């Protein structure tokens, strides 16, 4: 009976785990879809800001150039090796280009000793990405002009069907436009309503803000996709274990029933046969 009870306990545990995995998988799938929509909008806005910035000739601002590394991970787990890969890419980037380090998501810090790095929470909504981008811009502006900052992003950019996460390090200075803009926008020369240096500075600030928001949205989408695929595999594994335990439990129950039937038949034979070796009813 102890083995029977243990199997039932395991079966209940795996069934409960499958329910959690199913709920988490469903939530992650809906989040991935929502963040995917945010990424499309963010890419379009970044393209617009890129073309706006290209319309003005660069004007060097007074002040030091600030090297900035922004690493984007997650605050929550169940997304596979995403944060470990971001930490490894950040370590490589730091070796080549030290400077101000901003780490988004508490999980990345668990893999590296980041010392004086600024740690910020991962965004939970599109509005939070804009707020977080503004906070990062404030950290940069405290050290030098925004239009002179050299900002590099280390973040997840894609999740393959097998669940493998692609982490990319890139410089937003060379970020290409991804969305075709109307010719009417790109063909017109800007009207100078402010000093060129001020126009360049403000266009650069808009571009930086848009690029940060896009990177944060894309990282959040990758996190949700990685969690969805991780929990899908967990759900499938739970299905297999439940099937195995159910089969073993059915066999054990059948063996118990067979044993009871044999014992009942043996007992009936003993009663009518006068016991082992008996000579019948006389």
C-alpha cells in the first residue's frame, strides 16, 4: 500500500505542476503577443527619429564624451538561460569598453560582480519602458551631453523555436532605420527655427529615447517568448510523467485486484475442501 500511496502522491504533484505550467505558458504567450505589438510601434518611432536626426548636421557639444553600456535582463525567472547569456555578453563588452554600466533586471546581477553599476527594475508595460528610458537618459545627462554619449546595448534580441536565446551587443549610433518612411518626410529640408546646435541636440535626445524604448520592448518580448517556450517544455514533460505514473498506478491496482481475487478463490477452496490436503466434504 505504501508504494500505491507514493504513486498517487507523485501523480497529484505532477498534475498540480502541469496546471501551473499551463497557466504560466498561457500568460507568457499573451505577454509575448502584446510586447510584439509594442516592438512594431517602437521600431517605427525609432525609424522616424533616425531620419529626423539625419536631417541635421552633427554639432559637437561642449563636455566630456560618456561611454554607456545598458544591459537588459529580467526580474523574473523561468526564462531559460536568458539572464546568464546577457551577463556573459556584458562581461565581454565591459572588457573592451568600460564606462557607465546600467543593468536592467535584477537577475543579471546574480551572475556578475558589477560593483558600481546602476541597477534598475525591468519594465512591466509600455509606459514603464518610457519611464525607464527617461531615467537612463538622466543618468547619462548627469555625466555629459546626451548627443555626445556613446551608448551600447546588450540585450536578448530573438528566441529560436528550440528555445535558444540570441543575445546581441550593438551600438545605437549605427542603428539603421527599419521602417520605410513616406517620401514627403525624407525629401523635405528642415526649416531652421532654432540654432543648429540646439536642433541637433534635441533630435539626438529624441533618437536616444526611441532607441532605448525599442531595446527595452524587444528584450521584454524575448523574455516572454523564452518563458513561454520554457513552460511549454515543462508542460510536455509533466504530461509524460503523468502518463507514466498513471500507467504504473493502473498496473499496481490491477495487480492488487488480481491478488485479491486469487486469495478469495484460494480461501473459498480451503473452506469447501477442508483445508490443504483435505479429502473434501466427506
